[in-house]
C-alpha cells in the first residue's frame, strides 16, 4: 500500500473559510477518483510556529494509482485552489509494508 501525506500552510486572509473549502473538496475526491482508496483530512489545532494548518493522509494500492490520482482532472482542480490560498506545502510518499520481520 502507498501512503501519501501532504501538509499545507495557509495564507492568513480568509484562512478559516479557505481551510474549510479545501477540506471539503479534498474529501470529495474519494468519490470521484477510484484509485484513491482512503483519505483523511485534518485541521490543525496546534498554534506553534512550526505547525501547518491542514494535513492530508491518503492511501493507494500502487504507485501507479498515486500517479493516476496526481494527474486526475478533479485532483488538479483542487490543486489549483490550494495553490491560490496556501503559502507552502510539504509531502511524504512511502510504501506501507505489512510484512513481519
């Protein structure tokens, strides 16, 4: 299984509204993109300087499925919105290996 995590730092202007809008649109992607197996979107409550405002945790069966998701037109629409209301983002993609040692 592939795990895709992204964290976003939003612009201060209309922050609460934009966070809610992005959260809603990200969560809807699960219904629109079959390759997206699960998605969890969380709004941060930590007010420290190093905190980001919103995080996305999503899973895919394969790296190819993640690539399909990344290029999907519905995902790209959300990406454009995100770019217009955020200051920065960070991403981590990894293979979740359930094999025991």
